C-alpha cells in the first residue's frame, strides 16, 4: 500500500485541486484521495512517497495517436512487419515516459495495435492502455490510401469492412473523408452507413474531417468524435453539444506544420525528403488552420463542447507524443491549466467509456497516476517535468 503526496493534487475533473494532497493505492487500485495528512493517519501502515512541491494528477490520455506510422522514415524499404512493430513499441514507451497511460490509436497497420495490446497484457512489452481503430477506411484514392488505410467505396462495402475490422479487434471505427481541400470524399449516404453500422454493432466511430462542408456532413451523420475539425464553427459546436459529440482538435500538429513549412519555403524543398515532399505544398492550409483555431477554440470550448487532447504527430522531424504542447496551446487560447488537463483525463475517459476504470484520481479506479515537478495548476509547462508514472499501480 502506497501513499503519494505533493503540494498540489489535480483530480482530473477540470476544477478540483487539493492542497497538500495525496492518493493511496494498493496494487492496481486507488483506495482514497484527499489531504495527505488525513490519509497518512487513516492508513498507518502505508509506504509514503513524498514529491514535495510537485503535482499529482491522473495519467494522461492521448485521444489521437498513430504508434505505427512509419511512412516518413528515410529508409522505408527496411520497415518490414518486425521493424514496424519495434517502432510502435518505442512510441508506446515514449507515451509512458511522458505520462500518457491511455491512448486511442486512430489507424495503423492491420493487427499491429491489437498485437501490441496483447503483448503488453502478457508482459512482453510495456505500453499504455490501448484503444484502436485498426486500419481506418477511406474512399479509393482518398486521404490516407498511400499509408495503408483501407480503400472502400459504397455503403454496403463500408458495412462489410466495419464488420471485418470488428472481427480483427478494432475498438472504434474510423473513416477519413477530407484532406486539405473542400472535397468531402465520402458521400452523405456512405458516412451515414458507416455511423449506423458501427453503432448497430455497439461500437463508436471517429472521423478525420478538417474542412467544410465535410465537417457538417460528419456532424449530421452522427460520428462520436470529429478529428481535427480545423474550420469547425461555433454554430456547429452548438449542434455537436446537442448531439453529444466530441472534438479532438489536434492543434499542435497544424501549428508545427505551419512553422515547419515556413522554414522549408525559405531554404527550398528537398524532394528527397518524404516529409517536405508530402507537406510542403500546403502551407496556406496549415496557416489558415492555425488562424481558425486561434479565432474559434475558446469560443467553442465555452459552448460546452467536450474536447479531447490528441497529438496526431507523425513526422520524423517532429516531437513524438507532444501531448504537453497540445495542452499548452489550449492554455494559450484561454483555458486554465486544470481545464486543459481535463481534456486529457476525465473527458476522454467519458468518451471512451472508461470512467469506471481511469481518467480521474478517485477511489475504486485504476492507479494511473502522473507525478510532475512544479505546480501544474499554475503552469501547464510543469507537465514537461515528469517525476514518476504509474500504470495500474506499477511504476513505468
């Protein structure tokens, strides 16, 4: 039985801060949360770990990640199935090192995430709690087709693919329907069929949709979460609130791409570099996305839309798992640190149907705990200073 104590404790609900707080857990379960002094009196035989002026908070969740995205590697010809698996394992370890204890992988090579999850359950590797979408679904030649996404056309074929992906172990279903233009690649009939079939089978569904009118089509179809939604409007957010839909803005990815491609334009495009060749032709899109996030994010948040923190960072040149950078942007755009942290704790737990398992520091839940140096209630950058991470009570 262990008592963790620190100057600040954030429960993860977006508001509760406990001064001189503590959390007691035994094996994988949280037993109590509250004032550290009171807990030490109640649990006299407990082992105390004092983190001083640090902050204790729930393990973070990344709602949009791609552990197995290897397509920007410079030596692609060497990435057979074994190398891809090793690469994904390394990304999983990076998640844990940054305090991310639960992920939703939003498409990767077939069976990769299902196998990684099994390997972690068997103790062969260390990985966060994994939810995944298997390969994802796009139209023939649609966004992502060059990266292993399944190309599927027609409502009935989409239904068949969803059934097979469920058989293959997918927890969620993902469709991709816009790229960096205003074309919605799937028809409304196809989008409706995808959502209807996923829900009929008891699964939730996520959609890559960044531009208009595709965002509106996906809202109307009833997707549980809209990913990116670069140009989501406040009026659309109101509709999503009524529909109980959620938004994963992945803002840092677009901020990074805008800055990266400005530099590329200055020095000239290296056509032998996979990243610059893929992304360098879309600077206007990235810059306009940054502007839209800047204009709309806080107003959308204030409408009460459930927002999930996700990173979606797949470039070789970028940071791996920039979850803190995503939360820092939310704070820059008007959220308090505690509100931003909720987008990576309680919010995704609710959307992922994990509230009875994780997402908060609360008695009875799994001991998924992050400890950082400094006061994360006042300075979101304190999340960069990881002291310890516990996944179901185990130090990782």
